[in-house]
């Protein structure tokens, strides 16, 4: 879960920096907004009524008014205090649903989540969760630490955590008591998760097996067609990788701009989906090209499988995993750029030998 929180924070940072670059430094809404609303800012406050859906990106976000549609939001610090007519899907480092919050189905991902509102169904994935509200339907919570507050109501509840939940008298109460023997014991289902070492091993096994399968698929299809691109990577590795940095940074920015211009929404969606698919296959593509570039005397298939296994092992190491993923993404995007826009080889003109002797 800690690794999940760091990955989520990185994702939020990219999205939020994009939003801040596009729109003004601050924004606030204190009157009725018709139809759907798309809001981007570093500090965002919604104080009154939004008649449609609300889609927002911000560093700090406070929704105090009524949203008659659904909310989809990313924010580092997110507070929801008002009524929502439909569903809520949010993510952030800190997410708080206050006592005035109500909605139908709610999905929350973050580091620290405080829920003190009312909803029908609630799904949470976080590091630390405080549950003090009312869930009339099903509660599903996966977290490293869960605090149940006296007075919280659940239709049915399932908690997955490596440690047993604790019970507190109020949200501000730092003194807790054991879950066993509390009023929640018979109403809340608790399932103990594996420890961090087992999580890492399982994650490594999944990463290695999925990477090997995708790499084998790519090697069987493209091993004989990727020699030219691998040769460019071997001859000029720095220049080759440099060609992948531009699309790595500009494609998501361009896709988000097109997505929210309205007139070119389909183009933006297609561009972002293609970008996500390339990144998803980046490890396999990079493994194939690195194998052909670094191990040219080996057969491409076993060499690429070996490189894929090494990259999968590196992916679970905190710093090396990030660097290896970045390298794979750059290589895959550079390879795609080379396929779409191949570099032309210079044409060498040869003049025939002429005998000027008489």
C-alpha cells in the first residue's frame, strides 16, 4: 500500500502540473453552474450548485456546494462537504468526506481518507482510513490502518488490512481500543492481508510472469522486423532515447488539452488511449530492443526474455524501478516514433571511374 500511495502521488503530480500550466492560479465557483463543469486550478472552491457533472484537477480542492450529477476529481488535498446527486470517484493524498457529504456510490483512492458522510456503497483503497459515517449498502476497504469510530453504520462491511482495525470514540480521539470485543466485531468482516514481504514477492512474481508473456508475444511478432531500430539504439543510444522524451512529455499534455476543448474530444481520447497502450507494452518492447542491441549474438527470443526478467526484478526496487520504467517508456516511444517517422539514410552518389587517357 505504501508503494501504491507513492505511485498515486506521482500520477497526481503529473496531472496537477499539467492543470496548473493550462489554467489560472486560482478559481472559485459561488453560483449555479449549468451542465457539466470542467475545472482546473491550484486552489479550487465550489460553494454552490453544479447542475451537471463535475470533473476537476487541483492541488487543493474544497467542494461545499451541491453537485446534482457525479464528481470525478484528482487533488492533493480534497474536501467534500456537500450533497452529490449521483456517484463520486476521487483520488488524492488527503481525502475528507465531511458530515454534510452524501452520494450514491463512492470510490476513493489516496493516502489518508476520512469518511464522515452518507452513501450507498463505498470502496476505499488507502494507507490510513477513518470511518465515521453511514454506508447503507456495502463497504469495501483495503488499507494498512483502519480506524472505526463509534456511531458509524454499515449495511455490510469487509476490511482487508495487514493489521486488525482499531476503534476510537471520535475522529479527534487519539486513544483507540481493540477491534475484538467492540460493537463492530459482529457487523464488520475483517480479513488479514499478507505482510509486506509477501506482497513484494507476489508483486514480483506477477510482474515477471506478465512481463515474460508479453515479451514473448512481441518477440515472436517483431524480432525479425526490429533489427534496424535495435541497430540505431546500439549505435546512438543517447540520441535514440532523446527522441522518446518529447512524446513522453507532450502526448499526455496534448491529449488532455484536446479532451477538454470539447470539439476534439474523440481525438483526445484516442490519443490518450494509444499513449497508455504504448506505455503498457513498453517493458516488452524495450526488452526486445535492448536484447538485440546488447546481445546481438544471442537468439532474440531468449535474450529478450532474460532482459524482461531483469527489468521485472528492478521494477520492485523503489528508485531503480522508477528509473527502469522511465527508460522502458522512452525506448518504446522512440521506437514507435522511428516506425511512424523513419529517419532517412543519406544518399551517397558514386561517380563512375572515367579514363581520360587518349
